[in-house]
């Protein structure tokens, strides 16, 4: 469980010295029960009822060409998926781990339908975010289990301590992008792979340089994860072109009881999601697009938003 520190930190003051040290050592921090089951249920029920997220779900190819489904957003609406990344418990813990005031980078629902073959190949988030214009890996992601997550339905794997390797160049791997396989083989010989088995409401924060991947869903159960990512305010992209959505915007934290108090409108109806340009055939990180949003396109030609 998340513990309030007896020694308030400079920022959120949410995490203990032991938790901060564990994150520094391992590149990730587990927080079981970060959300209660009743807080997760509204989003879980909506995703079960509509696993296409009202037409917003996209699919990118993994290295073997299998579809991996995801939908991403940066601008935060008054929907539940726009409220959750603003909750004080997440933002303040992210600021503790980054060691600086932070803003919302982007969030996404990463979804694996029962029996789906898609996988996320081994990669670092900062392997891509560096080319968005961020100079430092002062970035973290809070991964929240919406469904029960286990190995058979494609849990995320993290390589313990791999953030200490620094940023690794990524390259084209089949139809996708990821870490050079030869280098990855050497890394995996020296760094422990940790299966992120989670119950709904559990959270894991992981460093932007921590190597991670996930396998196919060979089970009869869906696997949905909510990822909320944050960047240090003084680390916003230096590249203004095509990064308007990632530039610093003040983040107004919301009270931790906002889900139970229903301080949101709908679950995801009003949220604006990323819409890659169909003319490009790939997303901004070079993954081949296999399925596009079925929502009316609102982004200008050549833009995702």
C-alpha cells in the first residue's frame, strides 16, 4: 500500500524514503491497492461493455505483424479518463519519483482481447520520448490494472534495474520498433525479468528508461491497463513542431475522492483521443498502423490531434 511519509518531501510527500530508494534501485515501484475495487469498476465496466472505446481504439503492428490495440490521449477532458490522470495521489507520487514538479505527458488504455496474438516488443519509453524533444529521462508512468492481469493474458514484464543502462537506441524490428535484438539478448542475461501480475486497482510506477514488454493474451479474459505518464515541467520538448500536444500545460490536481464523488461526466465519450493520419500508414513512433479510429476525424491533415 502507498504510505504517507513521516518526513514530507519537497514535492508530493506521498512516498516513503524506502519506496523512493526501491524505485531508484529497481526502476519501478509496486503499489498494491492504489485504487479500491469500486474506484476501478466504472472504467472496467465501460471497457467490458465497449472494448472498442466508442470507436477510438487503434491497432499497431508488433514485430510479427500481429495487432496490438491501444488508444492514447494528451488533452484531459472532464470524462473519467481525463480525471484519473489528474488525481492527487498519482500526480504527487509521480512528482516524488521524478523529483520535480510534473505535468501530464499522455495517457493510454492498453488492451488485449481474449485470444489476441499481439505483443509489445521490448522497449524503453524514453527511447521514443527523447526524439519527441525531451533531453532528460525525468519521466515516469503509472500503470494501473483495470482487469486482473496475469501472465496468460499478457502481463507487462519489466527488467529490474535496466533503467541504469541509460537510453538505448531503438530500431525497426519487423513491423514494429524496439531494442536491437543482439543487445537485448545480452541485457536479458544480466537483468531479471519481473512479471507484473496485478489485481484491479494495483499500480506500478516505472522509469522511462526501464525496459518493458508484454506477451499475447492466450486466456479467455480481457487485459486492460491504464497508463498515465508524466514529465518534469522543465523537461518539456525543445522541438515545438509536431509536439504541441506534449508541451507543458498546467495540471490542476483533483481530490482523491473524485471518482467516488463522481466528479466526471461520462467515462470516455467526450475525450479527444489520438487519431494518426491514415495517409502516413505509421504512427509517430514508426509502428505500422493496422486499425484507425472510427470516430469522426477532428485532427488536421498530417497531425494526430
